[in-house]
């Protein structure tokens, strides 16, 4: 579950939120994550309570608790709608964002053609997809803790190097949440609604609380009581938003005077880390992005796969895997703004039935 949460949203998501909504967007990310810890507690607990087995394998997620909540044809309609939306939102468009961020980071760091990065990521992902849930779990549970620890360490170094600016950075986040022009300057044109809109949207993309994605992973755990898994799910949101994402935000806001807000996405994050590490900042973010985003591609594929099984049965999985691979390649070549807009749209729609 954390492998799916800790992804491009923690680096590129934080950067695009700040670029579009100012430092104040981070405050709204925190607020949405705080309340999101309640919704994800509910999701994970319900996923545990209403999980079932299919062909000898444990399976669970929103479609099962939606049909339990709404009996009859309305429940089936709502569950079917959710399944379609999660396949589109995460399996297809969400994974386009992930591959786009990887290719963007490698383009900046190594000048590698984006299409080549997209093809390599797609081939590696396809290999893991074919291995089933056991291979997915074994890959992500090894990658994520190591990369998260290295990323937090690198971020702490930048913060410590600029420790005198830490108070100002927090002030700009809180002031910017309610009065962005005081921080960005009146000419920046950033209103409070932009700070809220991009903070909440990027926060949702990052921690997935309320979206209905992570319950598919939480359903697989073995626990004494469903609510035990709800507490674990809350920790996932805390680690994702209040630890990893906050690190990115602080580095970008602290180093704002040495790079412009003209860049967005991964390039803005790379510019921030370059201020401390020189050109190695580009490489550091590119490597972190590769592992973060790749683990999310694998996790999001799995969430979509569960819903493909629900709608179309086991036979459709290989077709779904092939389509995801194509979207990963296409996503690596598109403009940053387009893929984020598509992702925001379907993420928002997916929350409603869940």
C-alpha cells in the first residue's frame, strides 16, 4: 500500500502544487491528509471485513463493500462504475503520470530521450505484472523502504544546510495558505482557491486517502481484527504526506531564492536539490523518481487488475496488462500539464462512488 502511495506525487506532485498554488498549497495538503487518515481507516477496515476469495486467492476492495452497503442493482451499478474509474484513473492515466515524471527526470539529469526511458520502464513493469501478486509484493516491499530512507536523508541534508531559513519556510506555507499574494507577490496571480485546489488535488494523488485504491492491498493482510488494518492504513498516509512529501516541500520552499518558480513538476524539484548538491541534484532526484514512480506503477497496476477481474474475469488480465504497458510508453512522451489534468479528473470522479 505504501509502495503505491509513495510515488511521483511526493516529488513531482509537491512541486507542481507549489508551482501552481504557491507554498500555501502544502498547508491544504496537510489538512486533506489529516482528514484523509479517517477515510483511509474506514476503507482499510471495510476491505478487511468484506474481503473474499477467488480461485483460492484472497481478494477485496471497494467493489465488495459498496455492494454490501447498497443491495440490489444500484450497488452493482455503483461498484461497476468504481471499477471502470479506477482502471482508467490509476491503471491508465495515473501510470502515465508516473512514467512521465521518470522520463522528465532522466531527460534533465542524463538527456536520455523520453521514449527510450518509457520503453525500458514499460518492459520492466510488464515483467513484474506477469509474475502476479507475489512478485509485485516482493519487488515493492524491498524497493520502497530503502529509497524512502535515502530520499529523506538527502532532503534532511538540504534542510540542515539551509536551517536558518526553516522558520521562514513554515511561515510562507501558513501565510500562503490564506494570503498567497503576500508570499508570491501580487503579480503572481495566485488566489487562495488555487492554493486549496492544487493542495487538495496533489495531496489526494499522493496519499490516495478516500480514493479507494489502497484497500485492495489492505484486504490481503492477515490481522486479528479489521480495525487493526485501519490503523496501519493511517500510518501509510502519515508517512506519505507528513514525512516524505513534507521533505520535498520544505526543500523547494527553503531554496526558492536560488531557483525560479518558472519550472514545474520534477524539474522544479531537481532545481531545488541542485542548490545543495550541484548537478548531482538532478541525478539524485532522477534515481529516487525511478524507484518511487516505478513501485507506484506496479502497485496501481495491481489495484486496476483486481477490478478488471471483477468486471471481466481472469481472461482479461493479459489484455489489461498490455494496455497499461502502452499507456506507460505514451505517458513518458506527453506534456506534464496534460497528464496531470487527466489524472486529477479521474481521481476526483473515483472518490465519489467510494
